[in-house]
C-alpha cells in the first residue's frame, strides 16, 4: 500500500470530495474482500469434508453454487474493479498538490485497464453461463432419452418374458434405429436369436457388440454358444474363458453360469474327439485283423503246397526233384484241403479271399483250370496228422497275433476309462474334483464355490475346523491347482464326467 500524507489537504476545501471518495472506496474494497474471504472459509471445509466422506462433490457444489458464485464475483470481479479504482484515487490523493500531471497520467492508464477488465469479465462470465446451460441441456436430453428408452424397454421385456421373440426383436430394431451405438441392444437381440436358434444372426449381433465394447461379458458368452452349435469347440472354449476372466475383473455374479457353458464345451469337445478316436481305432483294428487273416491263409496255402510237393516227389519218382513248377493237381488239392481245414476249424468260408490268394500264387505258377474245378467238386479229402499239425501251428500263431492286437487296443482304451479320483484332490464338502482349490488359515482345502456358499448359508465358520472364517481369509492353493490341471490333462474322461 502506498503511504499517503494528508497534511497538504488540511486547509484545502477542494480536496474534501476526493478524500470522501477515497474513504468510501477503501472501505468497500476491504469489506468486499473480507466478505468473499468469509464465504470461502465457510465453503471450502464443507467441500473437503464431503470429498473425504465419499459424497458426490458435484452435488455439494450444486447445492452451494450461489455462495460460490457470490464469493467469486466479490473477490475476483467487484474486488479487482475496486482495487483498480483505489489505485487511481490514491494517485490523485498523493499527487494532487505535488504534480497533477502524474495523477492525470495514472487516470489515463487505469481507465483503459478497467475497461478491458470489465469486458473480459463480462465475456468470461457469459461463456461460463453458456457452458452451464449447455451442460444442463445435455442432462435434460439424457433424461429424456432414458425415459424414452424406458418406455420402449418395457414392451421388449414383456415380449421376451411372454416368449414373443419376434416382437422383442422388432422392438430392439426400433431402439437400434434411434441409438445404434448401444451394445446392450445388440446383445439382448442376440439372446432373442438364440431362443429362435438363428445362430448366424447371433454371431453378427455378438460381433457388433464386441466392436462397440470388447469387454462385454454376455457378448463373449453368446459368441461361445454360437461356436458350440457349429461344433467349433476350441473357439467356444476361448470365448467362455474370456467371459469368465471378465467376470472376475468386473466382479460380476454370473460367472457360475458361464463356467457351466465352459464345462459343456469341454464335454462336447471330448465326446467328439472320443467318437473320432473310436472310429479310427475300430477301422484300424479291422484292417489289421484282415491283414492277419490274409497272412494266415497265405501261409497255410504255401505250407499245403510245400507238403504236397514233397509228398509227391517221394511217391512219384517220375517227377524231377529240381523242378520248380508245381503241378496243377497239387494246387487244386491244396486249395481243397485249405477250404476243408478252415471250414473245420473256424467255420470260415471266403471264396473271394481264397480266390485272391490263388491268383497271387498262380501269377508265378501255371494253373490247370479243369484240375481246380475238379478239385473244388471234391467234398472230402483226407488230412493226415502231420499236415494238420503244421496248419494248427499256423492257426495258433495267427490267433496269438490277434490276441495281442486285441490286448493292445484294450489297454489303450482302458487308459481313457474312468478311474477313481485321489482323495487329496476331492473337496471335503461336495466330494468332487477341486478345480478351484482354496486353503483356509487352518490348513484345510475346499472348492472355492463350495466354501463360499457354505459361509453364505451357514455363517462365517469353517465347517470342519469349526472356527471363525471369512471369505477374505481364503487363499488360492496354486500348488494343488497345478496338480489338478495335470490330473485332468492325463485323464481326459474327467471333462466328460465331472462337469
């Protein structure tokens, strides 16, 4: 503050009005600032207290906006204006008798500053009022849209509850025409399409919803249901896992339903893979059995031919011992004996297989058709003990191969069949496999869903330790969870039975 001496104004009557104006402006300046300070002192602690207690700061500000704006006008608006006027008056009081040009110069400088200040203040306050009006107008429009949506939502809900899904879809189409950027409309319409089994439209609406909001849980779940219907189980499992993870992040309470969908997808995937495996194994087993049977017939055929060749060589001295040609009678007799033996031992009649074998042999050995025909007409050919013994050995060797083949496939199938779950992997409450194990401070492990349900229904008490227990005290048993996941991976039947 500039120091002012009033000695020069004691005997001057012309300076009396100037001193009166100076006194009035000084009192107004001090009073206005003190009033603004008092209002600010009362308001600021209240706003800080509301913010600390978690109340809505915007609501508190709206309640006291009159006092806030009054304090701003007094201190920032009217206060600065008085302060500028005060500077000009002080200069006049100070230089009235010393040098009046200095006072006039001060006035010339201060007046434009005051004019600019007033223009800026009016313009700023006008923009502030315009911004508030625009904000309130947006709020009114939002309320109006909410009321409109509420009026349209009631018919949609009624149609859905009454299973009038086509009417509900029509209502959602109208809502989307008004606001096509709301993900809820797409996902709700997708639910109607699910009820109508129109899976292509479910896929489209779920994708539209995810384009607008990638973290929309229901959209991931509905997309997973679409993939399940298309038997694309790997993609369905990915969608359900994403939905389940979002449930945990967003703390939603419908994670259990999504978990059931995930388990169902796992079950369908396992059933499909198991069906394909069984078909492939049956086909492979049949093919290998046919190979063993064909090999048995071929070995028997060769053994009989060799036997007759040696027998005829010993009995018929006219045939040359070094001859590589097998007589047609030998082949015809061997075929007849092979048929007779197979019919006697296993009741096997397969003219096509025998003919195929004969054809393969005849490609290297000339065959007399008349001899074969004649041989086929023979109904009884004696099989001596030596020949029967050799054929029996071949039969036993083939049967042993078939038995080993069956044992191999049975052993592979047994590994996939159900086994007992180890006791340390079962929950103490539901006696099922613990997929999400948690441990209590008392060292007891439960399924998270089971123990949380028990604490909610029975009370905050450990059902086995009989000691106080809260949900916040449950700790994920990560080591046991890894063991459970390994057990599930090694025993695929778990996904089909324990769901």
